[in-house]
C-alpha cells in the first residue's frame, strides 16, 4: 500500500469513527498503556471482591503466628500481632483506590468550574483566580495535604478531602489554559454570533472540548493521590488502625525491617504497581487522545 493510499484510508477512518473511538484504537497500539489498564482493572477487581479474595479477617490477631514468614497458611506472612498480610494488602486496596478516585473527583468538582470561569470570563475574575491559584501552587502539594489533614483531623475521609483540595489548583490552571485556547476558535465565535448566552457556550461548546486533557490529568493525579494517601497514613493522618492501609502498614513495618522484611515488601510493591499502572495509563491516554497523533 502506497503512502497516499494509507493516508486516504486513515482519513476515511477518522470520518467513520468519532474521537473517542479513534482514541481507543490508538490506546490499543500502546502496550505500556494497555498493561497499565489491565493492572488497574485487576486492582479495582481486588478492591470490589476483597471479601472473597482475602482468605482471612484482615484485623483478626493470632498471637501464635506473630511475624511468621510467608507459608502455605499465610502466603504473604503475618505482621507484628499475627494478622494475615495478604488479607491486609487486599483490603488496603480499597483505601488507596478510594483515596485516589474520591480526592481527584473533589479536585475536578472544584477546579474545573473555577478554571472555566477564569478562562471564559477573563478580566478581573481571571486575575483574581490566577493569583490565588499561584499562591496555592507555591506550596508543595504533599506539604499542603499534610497541613490540611492535620487541621481536619486523622481519618481517611479527611485525608481524601485534604488531598482533593490540595490538588485543585492543578486542575484550575489546566482548565483555564485549555479554555483560553478553545474560546478563540471559529465555532465559539459562531456560537456567539447566533446569540447563544455565555453559560450555554461554556457548558455546551467549551467544556466538552477540554474533556480529553482533563481526563489525562485526572488519571495521573490518581497516582499522586495514592502516594499522598499512603504518606498521610504513614504519618498517622489517614486510615486509622486497625483498618488496613498500605501506608500505615509500612509505618509499622519500619520497626521490623530486619527480621520481618515481608511486612514492608508487599504493601510497598502494591503501591509501586498501582502508581506505575496509573502513570502508564495516563501517558497512553495523553498520546491516544492527542488529535495530532495519527
């Protein structure tokens, strides 16, 4: 097939399929992104079916099996008070995924409307929102999350709120930048010319066209939120014992790293795998949803 024929076929495919179908086709050609998607789906299944996957109660203690190495009875070993590590890692998936999804949802619900208003309205509104956003971005994300979590009090719910609020400025800035690019397009000017009110233009014509970059950023932000939740739990500001959390498990494991390394290995590997998978998926989505990609 000649280059001209291939280009013509690609052009015809672009007209037959919508942007999301084309994005899925591009995503399927990226092995790293597909691997990330598969691993993320496995973690989601693990969280949903934790009661059936976990062989034992994650908070049940066994004083006769304290810090036992991995065996047939306890595949991942046991912790300092005899709790099954496999069950705790499986149940800890719920806390990490919940923290990632809920906190990023909070960031989207707060950041997108504010960024949309800043970019679409411009003027004083844009200047005020931009300066406030810059002030928040001047403080490192994790430091801000720790400060908010400490202020709200130690719990998983407060940790999710703290992470969501701390990540909001990133979505405000991204949304504003995308709106500034979109609102000068010809179809936006045409929508104004036929008498559409500003709110309808923003919601009907601008917002749908900035969904792709927001989706990519949300996927990458979930990975950051998982690390932030583990960090807060490690510091005692997230999921509270005895409820399982990968971060709090690592906090306990640091005291037994010499004689019970499995207590740190399994939750550490779980955090690594989940964060890497979301990053691979986010990178793949960024390429797949880019209209300049062929």
